[in-house]
């Protein structure tokens, strides 16, 4: 795989242009950040402490931003626990696991209300302050959990809003919102990340990782990750918690 050619449609207008990249610390966003850097952007990574169940993914995001060469990494405190409505922010709600999960018919309880819209809005503000015109995030509409803000039509609609709502979009250049892995399977994302030099052992995808970043191995995010490595034919480098 040649990442530069495969992702050429997302290339900067000018080499060295700045781009804001949402970075969770997981597998998908790490791959996107690596791709952005390979394409020749100056990347600015943005993460959120939003009240998620653990901070291990933010520790991972810091490592990834540093190792992949982000020019700057910011972590914003934004406590979405005050709103509730998601098993990722409300400890009283049970996370779905491989033992309890059933095929999705409705939007799952791990959906955080309006999370991508909130985070992309913050990214939009930083993008404009930087004088940039590009935002990247790791939305995926194939191996995903049914979240409404991970669909191609959502990305297109947010890009429309970004161009209506900003000075740069109105007076200068169009704002571009990219979700470059949105139509890729998890195995394809993993293969792309490997070719881009991502060390997936440093990423944390688990909904309930421990303080060391070790994954539970049974939550929905862990299962999608495990299946991805299996289908990619690549050994899973994830660090798992010891069975109790």
C-alpha cells in the first residue's frame, strides 16, 4: 500500500498547510494523524477530557502526538458527564460486552450525545485561529457502532456549516472537513496504519481500559479491534488485562 497515493485526495493545497486532527488515542485517529503528516500537513492534534471512563486514552493520545510528530497537542477539559445519556460518561449505565451485546437495531448506549459535533466545533475554532482550512477526524461508517455522527452525510453537512459559520469560509478559502477512513474496514485501517508507521501497541481503544491502558478484551470496541487485526492477518499488539 502506498499511503501517499491512496490518500492523495486529502492532500493539502500547499505543502506545510496546517490541519487540526481530532485525536482520541485510539487506533483510528492515530492512523488519520499519521496520514495527515505523511501528506505534508503541519498537524495540530486536539483531544478531549470529556468525562470518559478512564484517562488512559488521553495518555495514549499524548504519546501518539509526540511520536507521530504533531506540531502541537492540546487537551481540552469538557465535562459531558453533566449531560449524561451515554454509558461512556455515566458509570451507572452498563457497557455492552461480547457477552451481553446483540446486533444493533437502534443507536447504542455508547453513543455520546452530539460528541462529534461538539468536538468538531472546537476543532473549527482552533483551525480558524491557526489560519488553517482543514480538519480531520477518524469517523468510520463500516466497522462502527451505529453512531449518527459517523456517517458521510454528517461529515458533508458539518463541512457546510463550517463554511457558513467562519470568516475564513466566507471571505477567504473554503473549509474542508475530512474523514479519510470513513469507508474503510477496520482491517484496512490497520493495514494503512502499519504502512504509515503507526505503533498500534501505543493506542488505546477499550471503553474500560485500566490505568495502565490495558484493554478489557470484551467490550464492543475491543471486539471490533480484535476482529480487525484477525482479518488483516496482523498479530494483535494490544495489551490486555489479566483475567480475574
